[in-house]
C-alpha cells in the first residue's frame, strides 16, 4: 500500500499543485531514512455537533496517513455506534466493556486496556454499543480521567479520538480530554450549525482544559461538480476564516467501500490518499513535526 500510494503521489506531483505534499513524499523517497517526530505526544479529538460529517472516516484515514509516516498512532473509539471499530475489521458486537475506555471513564481503572493491533504502529481501543450506558453515568469528577490514562500511556506519538456526534456525553469527554479539537465538516448548513454548537461549548470545556482549542476544520465529502458544494466552500472560507480550514476531501464512493473492506481508502483508489496526505501534512507542520534523518543524509 505505502509504495503504491507514494508512487502515485510522485507520478501525480508533476501534474498537480500540491506543494504541501513534500513531507510524505520525501520520507518515502529516502526509503525510510527519514522519520517524522512530534515534539510531544499529541491528543486530538474529532468532534462535530453533527452526524455523518466524516469524523470516523477522517479519524481512520488520517491515522493510516500518520502511520505511513512512521508515527505511532493510537485510535480511540469514543462512540457507542462503534463505526470505527467495525470499519477497522473488528466486530463491535464481540467487544467487551473491559476492552473499551468505559472502565477508565468511570474511574474503575487507571490504565487504558491493552489496545488491538491494527497494523505495525497503529492500535485501536475499540467501542461497543454498551458504552452508551457508561456515557450516562459519567460525573464531573470523572471528566478528565481519560486524559490522565492517556498520559500514563507510553509508546505513542499521536492519540486520535473519534467522538460521537454530540457536545454532551462522549462528544464532550473526547473534547475535554484532548489537546485540540478537529472539526470535520461536509459542505452543508448542518456542519456550520454543528461547529457553532462546539464554539458555544468551548468556554465550558476550557474550565476543565484551559488550553483546549479548535485546531482545524476539515471539509469532507466535497463534490466539485455541484454548485451547492462550491458555493458552500466559498461560504466556509468567508465565514470561518478565523479557523484553519483544511481539505476539501473529495466525495467518493470508495470511502464506503474502504469501510466494508477494512482498509484505508488509498488501497482501493491511491489518488484519494493525496488530499488526505495534504491534510495530514498541514497538521504535522502545525504541530511542529520534525523530519529527522538517519545515516547523515541531508
Ligand atoms: N469523502 C467522502 N466521500 C464519500 N463518502 C464519505 C466521505 N467521507 C465519509 N463518507 C461517508 O459518509 C458517511 C458518514 O461518514 P462518517 O461515519 O465518517 O461520519 P461521522 O461524522 O463519523 O458520523 P457519525 O456522526 O454518525 O459518527 C459514511 O457512510 C462514510 O462512508
Ligand atoms: Mg462517526
């Protein structure tokens, strides 16, 4: 997969204006002699107070993209719908509560459970439907327990938390326990309303986590062939210019197919990796990622 994606990338580079693609391209061109590092472990929550906007899809695809660059990534499924768990090839019906974040959220465990290995450098703490019962029981003193458990974890550069589509319950928990919130947005009014919901709650959440910010918006499911999407993108750029806007990620049926096949979308359609890499690349720059060289190459 990695080879295909990067070969596609190199082939396409001559034709496409993708200046921000340099980091992954160079990593691969140097045949693993370069490594991306982050200054410290970063915890990112994918949140929007709107359903179906691409939170789970972007969690999964970005996790694979960061993994390709050599980052050690932990995905946390913080949604009782458990889509992320199912799309990564586990059957969430068979997941026990002990395998989820549930015990940590309720203060019954200090450490997160042993994660499921998805591939080398990419792990998952899965979810299951019963997590919605935990959601109802979480009290204010428990609000930062997830963060404390993440801080006890060794061996990860990045923790990506896929949240449920709410600003209460697990959506709030995911946000409060993160360094930053990333907001996936389809080109719809619904997504703007969802973002506004987050903005309204941010001050409340900052009482628990004063550093918490909205780090970026990612425009997803963008159909360049429709007037609606093009107009909405312009509206986003005008209205939301105080936020870092990333994407757009094109609309493609391959994203659904990738879920059924439990693969990153790039394995089915390599050039769909390009916009995802561009988003990953922008985030890495923002997080102060360093490219370090092995063997003295410069
Ligand atoms: N770029 C895309 N092109 C086409 N379909 C997409 C794209 N991104 C996501 N989808 C599809 O849109 C649907 C919703 O995506 P997803 O489940 O990731 O959103 P979500 O915000 O996590 O939803 P929920 O709020 O229910 O958790 C899924 O069927 C997914 O396959
Ligand atoms: Mg989801």
